[in-house]
C-alpha cells in the first residue's frame, strides 16, 4: 500500500501529557469531495508524472510569472515560452514566486528562532499510536507523526535553536519533545541497521 487513509488525528500536550483535541477524520468525510489521504512524495511525483505526457516535462525551465486566463493557468518560463495547463501546483519552495504573487504584502521569510527537521521513518510494524496522525506541543517545542503507507511514517521535530546547540542528529534531539517520536525514529534506525548487516 503506497498511501494511507487518515482516519484519526490527535493533538497532545508534550512529553506524555494530556490529550488536547481529537479529530475523527471519518466524521469530516461527508463534508469533503475526497477522503484525506497521506501519500509518500515519490508516489505523488510518480502520479503527477504519469498524468502528463513525459515530453511535456521541461527541466531547467524556471517559472518567472503566471496568470489565470479563461479559467486556465498560464506560466511564463525564463526562456520566454508561455505554457498553458489545467492546474497550477505551487511547490516552488521558500522563495516561491506563486506565493509572492498571491500574497504581495507578506515580507520575505525571516528567522523564527526554531530548528526543525522532518523525514520518513520506515517501521516494519508501527505501534497503534503511530497509525493515527498525532501532534505534540510543549514549551516552545512541537513534533508530529503521520502514517504515510503500511510501513512508512512521516515525522517532524521543531525545537528552539538554543536547545539544539551544535547537535544535528534528530535522534538526539527528539528526546526534547516526545518519547513516541523518538521511538519511531529508533525503530527506523534499527531497521536500516539490520538491512546494512544483511
């Protein structure tokens, strides 16, 4: 299975604390045109690539502008070409041109004082807790897990810069936030260590 139908989501007080809020995604399902699905990025990229003719992909062609005309998006490429499409997907990073056009009064990105890292953990048999999406909140800290497939879990950790110091190992930093996130990362590390030995 390459995707996960998200059924439940919980927000928790950090470090084993109390439940702040629980969302049953199944209750929201009738209000939405499609179910809420979490999918691994390579799977999404593959699906998008299959949806278009491979010759329509233009590498090394930065978008320098876009417009919506006659209910269709048009993008202007750095080389001077204009290309029409059916949908415009904004995925152009922190310096996003699309974001600047849609939100012209927002300033440029600025330092938040936080250190954050995210990734995918591959866990052969996730515990029940990891099968629901969860976010953990503490004093200046935040972490989360969300299942992405039968054995993959997206995770993230965000802590204040001064709590991190020079450390850059997510395993060493996750203990500042929530033991469950640390367990997910440790299980993934154990699996890769076993695979390296085999």
